[in-house]
C-alpha cells in the first residue's frame, strides 16, 4: 500500500493550470515540521522542516485555486511518487512528489470585516436598527 498523510503549511501561492476545457492541475509546496527535543544527556536536537511538492488534479486543484494561500495549514492524503530525469548535461536528478487524493483545509476561515460586506447589506442593517 502506498499512502502518505501530511499536515503542514503552504510555503507559497499554489500554481494552478488548466488543460483541455476545465481540467485543472495544481502544484503546491507544503512544509511539515518535527519538533526538536532534548536527549537525557542534555543534547539538543533541533526542529526539522521538510518540504514536499504536492500535485492535485481536477476538483482538488479547483479547491486549491479558490481557497488555499501561502501560510494556510492543510491535511493532505495521497500517494508518494519517485521520478528521475536527466538534464542537458547528462546528470541524473531525482524528484519525490505527493499525488494528493484528499485535502482538508485546517486554517480557520477569515472573519469578514466591515469593508468586506456588501454596502446594500449594511444599509438594510441600519434601516432595521432604525425601525426598532
């Protein structure tokens, strides 16, 4: 079984591209962090941050495009893929990617400010208050 579960923060704005008609493809960078600790002999083990490249398709890519931004906390579930390629100089490069199958947004939704509201809604709210 090939299953990966990650909880981390988005490192930069996701890249979303469309191919065919409305078929979407997204790539994002996710940082996961392991907390540091102190051994019994007093040795400090520092925090460790790992960066993951996550690929998402179709509906998941559209959700990412609409709702995911730098710094957001995500839960990603998917499969790990190992790729290799040779560059122009003939050097072999290895790439590890996560192909997402499930996504959950863990960051709280931002609360709307008065400037985010529709002016008509504010006007109707004021009218209701005056009638009371």
